[in-house]
């Protein structure tokens, strides 16, 4: 019980989809900004992106095309829903249920 916090660090969580400009370089998982807009998590999305990368390796352009096709609609939809929930929560909280659990991994499915 003699634990002492020496320092506290934090970093910005990347969000969105980051596609490198050079065709010989690619990013996957958190490095590619594949985090969920509503939670900042993304282990499931990272694993799906890794599967897509393995399926297309070493063709990074095809990998980038497939992750755009798979993730961009989910990211856009999630950002819109997150904005709506935050708006309602701050401006009209009586419209939202008091106890709500948002678990949106259903947006990810195996391909």
C-alpha cells in the first residue's frame, strides 16, 4: 500500500481515418485513427483493420481502398449520432433516458 503516483501522462486519441500519401507506407489500428468517435476505444476496429491488412498485404493501395469502404460509413454515422446525443444531452436532457448504455460494437461485423 505504499504506492505513490510519480507522474500523470495523457495524449490525444486520434480519430477519423488517416491514409498515408505514400503508397509504400500504410497505417493500421489506432495509428490510422480507427477509434470509435463515441468512446475513443477501438480494439475491435483495430483487429478488423489488421485482418483486412493481412488479406491485402503487400498491396497497401487495395488495403486502403477496403478500409475506406468498410470504416468510413461507420465513422461518419457514429460522428453524426454522437453529435446528436451530445446536443440532446446538453440542450434537451429530458428527451434522453436517465440510464442509458451505448454499446455500438454492433457497427463492426466480420467481413
